[in-house]
C-alpha cells in the first residue's frame, strides 16, 4: 500500500482537526523554549505562535544552566519573558554556585518570575527534604524580590499546601499544569495562587472529568493557560511535540467549561497573566511578515 492510502493515524487526526482559527490575545505562561526540540526552531515556533494569537510566552528554567538560557532567549526575543529556578527533580544535581546563579539571574530585566520550583513525589529523584529546602529558597527569594513563583506539584499537594501555609500570608504565584481535583484547587486558591491548565484538560479520558470539574470551580480571575511545551500536547494534536501555538486548544476548552466565549476567556486569562507576571502590554512576539514561516504565502 502506498503512503497515501495508509497514512499515519496521528496525521489523519491532525488533518481532520485542522489548525484552529486564531484566538488572540493569549499568553502561554509555561513553555520550555530552551528544550533541544524547540531551541533550534525558535523563529518558526514563535512565528506560528503569533499567527495562532499567542502574543507573549513565559519561558521556564529547570536548572541553573537552562535558566541562564531562557533568560538569554528572553533578552533576544520580543514578547518572550523568563522564569528562573530549579525544578524539584533536578535539585539533586545542583552544584556549588548554582543557587547564586539563580539569584543573579533573578535580577535580570525580562526575568518575571522564579521557578519552576515545588515538590514531586512521583519521580522520587531528589531526596524530599532537599526538594523542600530548595522550594523554600525560591519562596523566600520571591518574597524578597517581589516576584511571583511558578510551582510544580506532582503527587504531593498536601506537602505544597503545608509549605506555602508556612509563609504566613498570601503567596503570589501560579500552580502550573494543575492536575488535581476541586478540593485541591480550592486549597491553592486559598493560599493566593493562580491556577494554570495545560493540554490534559482537553484529553477525552473520563478520569480527567475531575480535572475539568476543578477547572470549572476556579474563578475566572485566577485562571491561566499554558502549554508546558514540548510536553502535554493537547487533543487533537496528541502524538506530536507541543509548542506555544497549541495553547489555543486549551483556552477553547476552558471557555467551554466556563460557559464564556473563546474571545472573552482569552481576554481574561491574558489580563490575569499580565497582572501576575507584570508583563508590559506592548512587548509582543513580532507578527510574521508575508511569506515568513508561520504565515501562509497566500495570506
Ligand atoms: Zn514545566
């Protein structure tokens, strides 16, 4: 059989779905733009993002080295800002001087947050006490510098809630790629956090209905959207690498869940992202010119 009569099933799904009409403005609040799957193609990826209506991206660090890289990307690319920090699974690899580098990077212009930091019992890669120590460093520095924190939490919601409660007041930040249920969402909201949803919200799996119920319970003024690209590609594009343009699928699902128009939802989550990360309104990803990648030649 030829390729044309036996195409790749993912390609069929993708083709059927087609690219969604642009939804503007959106901010992808969590993307690993330094990832080797994206770093060499940033120009095209950002052009496609802008074409889809994504006007700003927060690029997220997970080690001292990639925090330096996302800060550099933010320095080069209009509309891209950075968060610097150590992801909990990586703290076991930290060497002397790494924290000092994060503290230094946090002072750079266009670094708008600390993270991703947090706790992770799923991978159990870094000793839990060490994860808590590093999480606390990020929380303390965030408070000192008046920066928001980007929090990763996997299978340890109660631990994250306890540590945040220990800060003795509201914490400015976001629980990123939230995967819990309604009660957990309410606990994080009670601590002052925003809650960000990624592609899992769009997956058809019945066992994710609890996640959708949690999303419905988050007040509109605390909602954010993200890709966590190159991970967590939303339906109907699953099976390929994720990128900031695809945040539109998650935003549409969130609009459906909240019973508001796509455009209204986009305006709300974008205003939320800009307020939380203090993003300048006018610093946007450049619109691709005619004939450039991301813009069809016919447009
Ligand atoms: Zn991440």
